[in-house]
C-alpha cells in the first residue's frame, strides 16, 4: 500500500494566522487530494492537488482560503489562511494508486483559538 | 456531483451478532465503492472495496454487496467482536478518482 506522511500532526494557532501542512507520498500515488474532517463528522473533499498547476477546488472551498501546491509528483502543501475557530478540524492528505484505492496520511489536527 | 447517503448513523449490537450498514449513491458513473473504518484519533483505513462489475465480495467476516441498478451498496459484518467498534464510512468513486464519503456509522459492539 502507498505510504503518505504529513506534518505537522497537530498545531494550535491564533485567529488570523495561516498554517501550511506538508504532505509527502511515495511513488505509487498518482492522484493527490486534501480532505477536511470536522469534529464528529465525515470527510469532505477540499480539492484535487494537480502537479504543476492550480488545484481543482470543490464547491464551498476557494483558493484564497486554502491555497494548495503540488510542485512534483510526490509532494503537496495545503495552507489554511486567515484562520478562524471554524477552521478547527483535521486536515487529511490522501492519494490514490493506479487501482483507484485511496490512502490517507495521519492527519493534521488544527485548533484555532 | 456525487452524493452518498449512509444509514444508520449509530448501531449497537451484541458481540457475536451481525451488523449491516447501508449506503446509496447518486452518480451512475461511479464504479468503485470502498469502505473505511476509523478508530478514534486515527486515520481512516480501507477494510474492503467492490467494483461495479461485481455484485458481492467477501473477506473473512466482512462482506459487501452492490446493486448498481438501485444504486445501493451494503457492508455486512458477521460474528462481531468488541474490536469492530469504530466509525465506518462508505464511499463512492468514479470521475477523476474523486472519492465521496457517506456520513458515517458509529458501530458499538457490546461484550
């Protein structure tokens, strides 16, 4: 199975600041995605991270709030900008292999005060 | 886009009994249906999946069924054990390998 690592695993942030989450995947991963999981809720797709081009955002998510980069096949970052307490969530990096199976990183638990 | 509904939201069973979780999806182009188990504080882990060319798949105590005509799929866990207690998510994937998740079922297995 694919190996996906992300950091930080958790952080406590002040309102109005921004935080960048990094994700490293192994070479089995083809597509990369970022999900959000709010406390006690399901997983919601934020965007597809496209290599070398702008990410494809889902309805309700915009680039100004969640800028995403994917400079190469195996690395991506998600920034949560101008954070508010409503952004407190777990952010999960994920990727699919060539069979379409989706794997997750360990998640980054953000608490915004 | 795809919409996945999941029922029930919570399920309590006695140890040894069976548990069934049901899901429906909306996009007829979806062709891959994974199930994930998420324990508290951990990442979701794939436990079983089924593709649209198959009606049923079994792996030890876990089985999934798929009815493409009705756009229904289900997870069956037999001989439940306390370690099966977790949140289970169904999901559907089709276009561009995007995976859409159901709302989750919290399963409690009572010893």
